[in-house]
C-alpha cells in the first residue's frame, strides 16, 4: 500500500485547492466553510419571502380588480335600469292681455315749412330756432315797396271810378227827367216823336254808362283786395302754436315768391302733442285698436313713463314687412319730449284666443326641431311644438300641447320618447331663520 500514498496525498491536495477556489469564488474566505449552509438557508428564506410577498400582492390586486369590475358592472346595470326623477310643471292657460314692446319714433303732431309769398328783402326777423310761438305771432317782415305803391295807385283809381260813377248817375238822372218831359210834350203834340225817341235812347245810354262804371268799380275793388292780400304777405306769421325748428333767412336776405324756386323762411313744429309711429307685426295687429293704452319709455329719460293712446292706424298691413303702421298720441305739455326721439312703446294687446304658456327651460332643440317632453302616466312623451311668443323665461305655445298636459322641466339629455320617469318630490323651502 505504500507505493500508492503519494497519489492519495496529491488528490487530497488537489481537492483542497479546488475547495479553496470555490470558496474564493463565492466570497468565502478559507476557514469559513462551516458557515456556508447557514448562509444558503438565509438566502433561500429571503427568496421565498419575496416570492410570497409578490404572490400576495398579485392575489390582492386580482381581488381588488374583481371587486372594482363587479362594482362598475353593478353601477352600469343600476343606471340602465334606474328610473330618472324629473321635475314636472302643469302648463298654464292664459287669457290675460299680451305684453308687446316695440320700437317707435316720435314726430311732431303738426309741422310745416314756411315759404315766402312775397318777394323782397327781409326787413326784420322776430324769432330764431327754438323760439316757441303762438298762432298769429309775427315771425318776420318782408320789405316790398313796389307792392305798396301798386296798392296806393289802385286805391286812387278806385276813388276816381267811384267819382265817375256818381257823375254817370247824375247824367242818367238828367236824362230820365228830360225823357219824361219830352214824352209828355209828344203826347200833347208839342214835340215831335223823333225828339221823344232821341231822349229815350239817351236815357238808355246813360243807364248803361252807370252799369259800366259800377262794373269798373267792382273790378278795381278786386284789384285793391288782391294787392292788400299781397301786402299782408309781407308779414310772415305763425300758422299754429309750436316751436321754430329751422331758420333759413336773416335780416337783409332776399327772398322770392316763385312757386318753383321760392325761398323757405322757417320750419315750425307743434310739439305740445306728439305722434309716436310704431309698426305692429301681423300676429298682434288685429288686437291694436283705436283707444288702446300705450306706455312710452325713452332711454334718455329713465324712471318716467309717458302714457298715450292709439289715435289712428293705417288699416292695411305693408306687403313687404307684414306690419301695421300705428300712431299713438302722447301729450307733451312741458316740452320734455322732442320730435325725432327714439322710444319704446309697450302695448297691452287683448288676446284673440287663450294660449298655453310653459317655462322656457322645458324646450328641447335638436335636429327634429322644437320639442317638449310631456309626463304621461309614468312615461316621457316627446312632442313637437310651435311657438308664438318668447319673453325669455316663458314661451307661448301655438300648437302641440293640451291644456291638461304636464311638461318635464330640466329633463335629462338622454331621455327618449316612452322612457319611464318618476316625479321628483318637491324640495322643502329653505328656512329663512336658518339662512340668517
């Protein structure tokens, strides 16, 4: 056995060297081989702990995912099968007068542009723009001396003709006396019939002369009257009570009385009463009659309402706009209102037929037009409606609803025709004391 000892020793040395290399590769120093099993067991325990933790996390996540999915499915099913609660209001049938507010324009009750009726120079001017005048007040004086001279001449000629008439009447009187005497002498035979005919013809001629003189006087009197009228046109007077709104002349201005190129002197407007012109649409035109009260508001005069009445209408709608021209007369004794002012006219128009009124929030606008959801024995019924008037908060329905209907207000966006709905119980009114 001795010859084999060296190989055994060599193998032992070799095995010891391999063990040392393995220990060195694992970070174990020589002499620490007895601690390797404990370290391996610790590493294994840590690995199993990490694996167990990860498994628990995966299991917990799967459970939570299942719970969330189950809750989402349950919620979706609950929504699909839930009956929405809606607020319902009955429609309102009203016969009260309709409030109609329309724009209007104020104009003078009377207005006129005063032209010159006599040519000449302006000798004096008594008024200016803004002057308030009464009917017959002097506005201006036109100097026309040639008319004055013509009038004086005509009056003198009239005096001459009146004197000529008296002379003709005296001559006719003498001819009448001569004719009577001659006829007496002819009858007694003291004068010839020729003389009698001559004196009678002379009387007739003198009588005709008196007629001519009288006709001349009448013609001359007409001439004098015409010239007096033309002379009166030298005084420009106000045709009615009003205010001067325009002045086109001044002292010394030359004015002409030509019918085509005559000079305008003043413009005058009567403003103690104003006309308010407003165009009423066709759907309310039949209710606007003479005597209907109208409230008039001017934006520049806040807090004050002027009351007027419909005085006249055009009695015919304009073909282009289907509107009726209406004039409202409004008193303006203090002159606060002026012609040309924009205003708002509010009428209380009697309704021809009762109308159905609903809240504006009940309307549905979509591709199918204007609709309303009606509560019908636990179900929502969608109905198409036609509107006649909209004042913002409420609308008047012309067709599509019945007086007994109840409309759904603030309905869900996904509500369909025939969908089941439940009436939301009324909310209690907030306590005023609690709020304070």
